[in-house]
C-alpha cells in the first residue's frame, strides 16, 4: 500500500499571509494507491496522477486521491488511469475555497465494475470545474458517480461520461451567472427506482443549464432533470437516438427559457416512448420542445404572464398537454400522422 501526503502551508512575514506559487506533483503506479495534497495560499498548483495496469481482483486495486486548496487562483488536476478490467471503488475528491480556482478530475478505464466516484466542491467566485469519466474500450462505464457543488457567482461546471450506463451525475450551484453543462453517452443513466436522475440544480439568477445525451446506437432509459430557481434562467435538454427517455425541467422565476429536443440518429432509428415534462412559473417564460418519433408525450405547464409554448411532434400516437395560466399566453402545437 502506498500513501503519500503532501502539505504545503507557509506564512509570509511581509505583505503576504499565505504561501504562493507552490507546485505539488504526485505520480503513483501500483495497487491500493492513496494520495493527499493540502495547499493554502494563491497561485498554487497540485497534480495527482495514478496509474494501474495490473490485472487483479477488484477489491485490491482501489485508489484514492484528494486535493484541498484554500486561496486564490489555484489549480488542481487528478488523473486516474486504470487499464485492467475489474476495478471498483476508486475515489477522487477535490475541495477548493476561494476565487479564480480551477479543478479537473479525469478517470480513464477499460471497463468499470462500479463505484468509481469523482467529487468536486468549490466555494467562491469565478471558479471552474471539469469532471470526466471515459473508457478506452467500447464496453463502457457502469454504475459510477460524479458530483460537483459550487457556491458563489460566475462559476462554470461541466461533466462528461463517455460510453456506458447506470451512471449518476449531479451539479448543484448556488449563486448568480453560473453555467452548468452535462454530457453523457450510453444507456440507463440516472435510471431506476429510487435512483437520482442526471441532475442540474441551480439556485440564483441568470443561470444557464444544458444537458446532452447522445448514444452511438441508443440513448435508452435515461432520466435527466434541470431545476432552476431565480430570474432570467435558461435550460436546454437534448437527446439523440432516444428511447424511453424522461426529461424534466422546473423553472421558478421570471424570463426563463426552456428547450427540449428528442431526435433519432438516422433514418433507420426511430425515437419512441420519450417524455418531456416542463414546468415554468413566473413572467415572460418560453418553452420549445421537439420530438421525432412515436408514442411520445410532452407536458408543459406555465403560470404567469407573457408565456409562450411551442410543441412539435412527428410520426404517430404522440400526446401533448399544455396548460397556461395568466395573460397574453401563446401556444403552438404541431403533430403529424395519427397524433391526438
């Protein structure tokens, strides 16, 4: 078992209180890796790189990486590369307190046995976080978790899962002018009884949320949710090669915009049994949904003034429900084939 703990804490006796321009680099190769880096100050750089290329039992190769930074303009990078096919339970954790910080977490593996966990927390303004789970084979990631929490203003969070299924991704942000982006490829993401859907939860004003799910063959049985509380928020949900996909968006506030889209990948793949549920409360809300397939449903509920809803569905046996309460609302619905 290898365990490395790097702690960099310094005190300047003149104009600066905390340490500056420290660089911590950790490279580990083998089994049961553990690495912890703690930095206090500004312009610090921490990087952990863990590599495991041995084939062994899944419980004996768990790796853990942790970076904690307090200060301004710090950067952290955690990279885990696992090439064997039986890993489970690897963890990556980053905590940053301060402004203008960057946090990056990347896990690359042949096939995930479940329990991979990336957690990134940032408190402050103008911070950026990026999480990635990807596979170097076509088998994919299965049953893994990525979580971002940001508290502050003008922060950016992005999550990406490439191939696989049964994965869980959550972005929670509190503050104004924050952006959240989630991109997943595969099936059964955020799916199952009692399972949390792929979620973006934003509290504040003028926030932007975007979810995209694309499958090489099918984006099947995925569930995605965007929750926004505040004013002038925007929410976009896009699904390609969709099958039995559920998209939920709730916006409470003024001047909100929601766009949902379900599209087949090619003329040989037809989307069906998808559901889009949009709820908006406030003034000047917009909702645009588009589905290309059959047996699909759209539910839009808008409460307030100056709302607009446009629904377009193709093929047959599609259902759309639009309820608008308030003044000067506009609703346009277009359905083809045997729609009703």
